[in-house]
């Protein structure tokens, strides 16, 4: 019977009766096992390497089964953490859920298992869902709560996932930071008690912490060995991820942060939690990352299989001093370097309140006639003249109190009644109330109007330089103000869905004061994200290393900045800056006219080289080799095609001392049965590549023994970018 049930699921049939108890949810390399019986609570039994129906009994016999409630609820036997807590209309605060039925079926993306539960007394239902994505090792889970009664039910806790984890020498890998230092990787041994990763900023939910983490099951986490669990919450707003460890028990609870967000569920209304996506790897953190990258490119990143252009963003070149002449000059210079796309950043809009400072004009998305007398039309003509694409910056969810929008629609601003209005950047920035459908129409209209007038625009950078400051909505009724954190993001998603339906080919970058919106709730609508406002190449090694654990290189905007970095003041070689940026989606964030002829020559060669290796970096598998966090004086990573016929290797010297030990670096992403010809992609002088250039070396030596970097990285801030091609 177990085998029959499993095969029905694989065939995509729409319902399954319940005489059998075991249900497998499997990907190519992982399996999740549930025990489900009508009238009882569903049980979570196993999650790990893929098993077949014939292996199920072995899970029980070997003692591996958890036999834990798959979605524990509050009210009866209340000790410990719970996934859901409600209050019914009569004041009863308990739930007692029992299985009604199980449905298993397939959609275009994968195979779905739905466990339908109903309270034994109250007309309240919960559907727990699991989805195994095709051609991926990702399984996601979420719940749908439905009030089948005639009176409201209040939700006080509503987790997307409640998962048991095998207790052992568990280590946590997570990512936190601040503006300019986002996604800093931290690793720590988990001890008894609770570890919480959370966010309460309302809008900018990944600047301080990212809703992504890994848990090792067998000691300190390694890149290419060891058992690791990885998960991320696909949500754009406040979140709460809690690790609850009690001697022999370990549970992970993940979902929307319910603090100040209790939700009144009306009669016949359904509440759907965000997806929590997870995978398991028996080959270390690298296996987790590669699984998430493949899943992202196929399912969770708009246009994830389309190569991204090399762009120049105007911000660090001119800041707000945008004008027709400077924009055309930057386009001309960038085109001569081989660039493909020019993006005009902040400063191009506003007439009553010209955008000369950051304290005005947000909301007034009309071209500043004083700065751009020829308008967007003139800039598009310049782009066409120089053979490049054109894009621009917007911040459509925001306004300034010095703006025509604020003058006309003060009721569109989020604010608390009877309180002074809080403001952000420039002392005037405020947030538009996206719970309001009129505001949603306005935000959609920002993009729609620009694209209707100027359909040649190919790219928009969508920024958010503010958190949700004042918790109040003039649109939401008094008894539903606590919905604000949730309904804002529902409104935002509606806007983004409309944009994508009408403009599927428009490239969108998600930015939020840098890397404040790098999450899988936002990315299905965006092609890429701005990793950080910090463009210092040395610090970028750390930033991009952290981001790479869950997010693919094709989405990671990485820009070459000026000789003296604008954030840190550090001066770094141009080759080092290019080699770091080439490990993501290459771009530039500088003023080309300030470059020397020698630097321009190097930039042309580096950009041409990146175009050759772009498919490998943007669509290949990542292998992190030497972590900058290990303090070995170097950092190294590589990308390889799935068939391992091509690879790109990067190495950076991060410290410089006399007679320092520089480690050999083993290239994990290669096939030991092949030989590889090496090409130096970015020599400082075209006629003087590094000593490895042109050499043919066996994959076995490169993978198992590595290369000696001591002479290759001899100087301060030395770096390497090498291409490897299999020799047939």
C-alpha cells in the first residue's frame, strides 16, 4: 500500500484515500516522510537523503523517525513552542486539529501534498502543504488557514513551518549586518535554549538579517562535506525564525513575525502563509547553495535563465547632478569600453521641487525640464546612437513631504492618527500606504506611465530607502490596523504582479538602501538585486560570499567603483576591483571620463573577457574554495558548467605580510578524469599573462592537490581570474 500511494503521487493524481499512513515527498536527492491517518494529527518522520518506499520501514527500524507533530497548535497540552494560536469568536483559545484527507497532485512546477485538517469542534480548517520542485532538490512548505464559520477568528501565531531537526553537534550559519555591511556570515555552535533570527523593519527585511540559514548536523560546517539542512522564508516583510533546542529535541519554527500583526480572519476567509523553502545536503554547505541557486534560476528569479547585461550606473559618477550632457558623455565612454546598458540613477525628476537634494520630489515622477531639456527621449536617442540600452532609477513606494504628491494626497501616507508624522531620509521621506488600492494604482502607474511613454526603456532600478516608520493606515478599518505589516506586502505583490503581467521583458533590480530586500518573496518579480551600497572590492568579497550561500551570481549586482572608494576611502588596483565584480553580474559604478587611458584599455579587455565567461558565472554551479572568514590571507571561489567542461576560477589576496603562508587551492568543481587548458582572463598587461596561462593541467591534480598561489598572488591586493576549458 505504501508503494501504491507513492506511485499515485508521482503520477500526479488528484486525491488519495487514507488507509495507508506513510507519504513520501521526494526530489532527486532528498526525501521527506510524513505519517498521516484520518482523525489523528499528522506526524513528521524523516527528512534527509532520498529514500524509496522500500526504505520506509528501515527508517522506523533504525530509530531515525521523529514521530513529531508536523504542525503543533496551541490550546491543549500547551507546553513548548507551537506553530499556530488563535482565538475563536466565543473566546476559546484552543485548537484541536485532526486529518480529514490528503491530496497529492502535480502542477507545472512540482508535486504537491496537501494535508487537510479540521478542528474537532470549531469550523476552522488548516491545510498543510508540501511542494517538491521538479528538477530541483528544494521542498517548500506553507499552510492555509480557513475560517469556515460565521464569525471572525483571530490569528495570533501562524508559522509557515515547524520542523524537527536531528540533535547533535549542531552549528548555525546565518547572515546579518547593517547598511554597507549586509549579509555578513556568522557561524556558531548551537547550545540548549533558543536562537532567534528576526526582522521588524516592515519593508527593508534583509539589511540587518536575512531569512536564510543553514544548520549542520554533524559538527562545524564544511563547504563540500558533512550533513547540512538549509532553509529560507520567501517573504518580503517582518519574519521570525526560531531555533528551539532542548537537550535531545531541536525544532525550527519559521514564518511571518506575528508580533503586532495579529490577524482577524473573517467568515469564509482564507489566510495563506509564505513558502518556507528547504533542502538537505550530504556534501556540505556547497550542496545547499547549488540546490538553491538552481531552484532560484528556474522558479524564483524573473528571467533567471537569461544572461544579464554589463551596465554602468550613474550614481557614484555624478550622484544627483544629472543632466543631459553628463548622461550622454557617460553613455559614450561606457559604450567605448564594451558596455551594454546605461542606468541613470537618482536625480532625474521633479519640477516644482527639482530633485537636487534627497529631501524632495519623491512621488513626482516627471522628468526635470531644467536638468533634462530633451527629456527621456533625448537620452534614448543617445543610447541608440552609442549602441547601448537605457534604464533609470525609481523609488515608487515612497514620497517626500516636499512633493506635489504629498501636497495632493496626504491621506496616501502611512501615519498614526493624533501623532506627529515620522520622516526618514533627508528629514522628509515618508512611506505610501500600499494597503490602499488607490495607492497601488499610483505605484503601478509610475512604471506603466514611463513604459507607455518610453517603451525603449529596458531596465529600472526599484529602490526603497526607508523602513516602515509609522504604524498606521487611514485606509484599513480601526479593528484591522494590526494587519498593516501583512497587507502592505500583499498590496506590493499585487502591484508587482500587474507590472510583470504587462511588462515581462522589463529588467527590474531590487534595491533597498543597498541589500535590504534580498529575499525570495521579492525576487520572483525581479531579475536581480543590488547587493550593497558598499562598492569597496575588499569588503565586497565578504558581502558576496555571504549572499552566495542562498542567492545565485546571475542576480548579484557587482560593480567596479572608483580608485578611491566612495564608502571606505580605500584605494585598490583596477584589476582587483574587476576580478571581484566579475564573480557576480558585472557592472560599473564610476565616472569613465576620470579613467586613465591605461585603465580604459584594461577595462575593455576585462569586459570582453567577462562576455566570454558570462554563461559560466551567471548560469554555472558555484564552488566556494577558501573562505575570507577563515583568515588565511586569501579568498577563492569558482564556477563550473554542469558537465564540468568549462570553469572560471577567482582568487584574491586579502592580507599582505612578508613570508606569509599562502595556501594551495583545490578546485572542487572540476572533473578529475579530464585535462584543462588555463587562460588568464585579466592580465594587467595583455602581453604578460600569469605563468599558468596556456598550461594544460589534469583535473585530478587541480581538484585533489590544487595550485600554488604564493607566486601568483605575490603583491598586495593581487588577484586572479582564470578560465579553464576541458581539452578533448
